[in-house]
DNA sequence: CCAAAAGTGTTGGCTATACACCCATGC
DNA sequence: GCATGGGTGTATAGCCAACACTTTTGG
C-alpha cells in the first residue's frame, strides 16, 4: 500500500482565487490537469513530503507559507495504479512566482478556482473533490484564524486583506465593518506607520502580520455566493 | 508502508467525558492502554475500516454513530514495527454498551478523558496526541454543529444536551441562555410533547434530534477551563 | 494655474440582534 | 430543586453617511 501527498496550493491574483495545477507528464491521466503531489519517501514525515513537493513544484521555501494537513483520501479505486492512500495538504501564500515544472509535471499553471468549479477545467483522479474540500477548509479558516494575512505580501493595506476574504468567500464585505473588526482584533495586523501611494484615491495605511492566530469572535460570512 | 486506522470514541457518562481505550494484547506496548484501531485491508475504504473497527471493538453498528475523519499521523518513528501511517477517526455516541474485547485487545474500558490529560493514565504510541486532537475537534464541532445531540439517547431533555456541552467543554453553561439558543436554532431539536418525570424538580420536556446540522451563529465557549 | 469631479480609504453613527447576567415563576 | 421564561445592559454586525486625500479633467 502506497502513501502519497497531494497539495492544494491557493493564492489570490488580481482579486480572484487561484490554485496551482500541473499537467501530468506520466501515465495515468497523462496530459490532464491535476494537483501537484508525490509519494512519501522512506523515513520522511508527511509534513516533510508536503514541504518537499511544495518546493519542487513552486520553488518556494515552505517556511514562509502556511501549510496544514487537509484530509486523507483512500477509496480503493481512486488510482488505477493500485492502492494509494493520499494525504492532502492545504497551502496558502501570497502571489507566488510563476512555478517551474517539477519532476512529474510537464507544466504548472495558476488556474482560477472558479473555472474548475464551473466545469471548464476537469481534474484527474479525485482531485476535484480534494480541491473542494480544500476550498471549504480555507473559507472556514478565514473565519476563525488570521491566515488571510498569509495571502498578503508585506506590507499590505486593510483593503488588500479584505480583497483576500472577498476572493476566497466570493462575497463583498463592508469596508467599514471589516476594518473595525481587523483593527480591534489584537495582534491581527500591526501598523508600520507608512502609507501606500495610490494610483487613485486616498493613501492607505500599511501593515504587517501580527502575532495573533485566532479570531474570537470569528469573522462571519453570511452566505456563500460562490466564486467570481 | 502500512496504513492503519485509530479511533477516538467519545461518550458522556454521568456528566464526564469518556474515551474508549483498549489494553493492548500484542507487542509492542503489550499491556499498555491505547486507542482501538487496526490495519486497512485490501480493497477496503478508510471509512469502512473505521466502521469495522468500531463494530469489532464496541459491538455498535456504526450507522447510528457520528463518525468523521480526524487527522493522519505519519511520523517515521511513531511505531517501532516499521513505517505505519495512521488515519485517526473521531466517533461520538450516546452512553454506549460496555464494550467487549476485540481481536487485538485484551480488554476495553471507558476511561475518563481527564484522567489521561492529568497524567494518571498514559497511552501507547502517539495516541495521547491523537486523543488531544480529537478532543479539540469535538469541542470545536459542538460550537458549530448540532452533533452534541449525537451524544444523547433519544428522547432527551434540554438539560441532557446541556450536560454534553458542559462535559466536553469542561465549563458550566447558563441553563436559560442555552435553552433559548437551542430552541431558536431551527431543526436542532424537535419536541415530542411528553415530559420526563423527575426525581426532584419540575418535569422537563422531551425532544428528539432535528434535521439541522449547522449552528449559525455558533454556540460560543468563553474559555477552556479543562475537564472535571 | 485653478476649480471641480471622481475614486478610494477612513471614520463615525444608528439599529437590530445576540448574548451574559440576573431575577421570577411553575411544578 | 430544577425547568422554564422574561428583562436589562453590553457588544457587535449590517447598513448608511460623511469626511480625507489623491489623481484626473476641464476651463
């Protein structure tokens, strides 16, 4: 029985949620889109496999990224090569560099999540289910934790942070309430005392990530409308 | 590489949270306390393994129990027999029958969770970490979902349900506010129009589980005091 | 060169809701 | 003694309005 790790890597580019997909270079499903991933090596912890694959696929040192285990998928028929149990990981990061092709991947692309949810892109194996689970986890994490800041390159503005929420949840948020909530949550963001010169509009205050990790009470989303 | 399933089975007995532990009948850790579990068989889905082990260890048909995947544990040195990745499952149920010994278990007992957290009972492998993760998941689930009702034998009173929360969270709740919250949440519980004759005090209304699954807004716990 | 408009960020107020805390009543 | 119900103050979300600061446009 083989154990693999698959990665759901999210980022937000120009206001839309994207996921990193590879074009499979080997059989099965050669040429189809799939989540990046690979097998766990002897003596390698699951988290280590995830970080290694992350590095191999995106070239990003995992320490700067949020990475958490998502779910284990083990349906007997999920992989035609045989019995493969896959541990899925969720990774969140700021607009990452254009990924390079990995060992098993012919090419890697940032793909809008909405295009997969709307059926314009189909994924190999059970990867669409994994993606949906990852999206739901990310949405939930935004409610209860401060990981939204992990999507932002520092320094960032409150509006940048709000756009993360809007992109992941697919709903517009009230700028006023959002700002109040973020500022009142101790340690969510810390001001650096500078302002961003805008192309248009009033200059926005700049912030860094704070030490806080949990949001109590949570930042609630009324309803899920979907992704733009 | 072997894949196993371990179970964190919780129930509430006389106001305290209990977990099902076995006394290991085989090496390694023979004679020590551990979570019930076993290896995934060929062609068997992960959930099926969990339900089978649940049945073998407790004699309970899994359909009546809440069962969900918790986390995958895969540290290279977690099992001296070799590389074993374990998928942990969380099961919640009403005061279950005294379990019978399973294949790999010399004996099975309901053990107060507090006795493990306070160091009076130690668990084999990394099972204490799994238990802690399961407890945290259960506490979180009580906030956001209606699974607390899964702990109650039907029919139950509002006070029964409240005792579940108090046992899992380890904090007392205001009976008045709790009642309002539960009654206002559409589909959490449905009255059956009868009353339970009490040993002392006013008779309490009886209820069954409703169709609702999520709690919006969540039922919040102010802080974690611990387990009694 | 100056004035107005447009766009974005920031601040504040109002109202409905939910909850914590306390008290009253029924059985 | 416990279940049930109500009442009040506080905190917060949703909604709305005003203001601040900048760039662009038009004379």
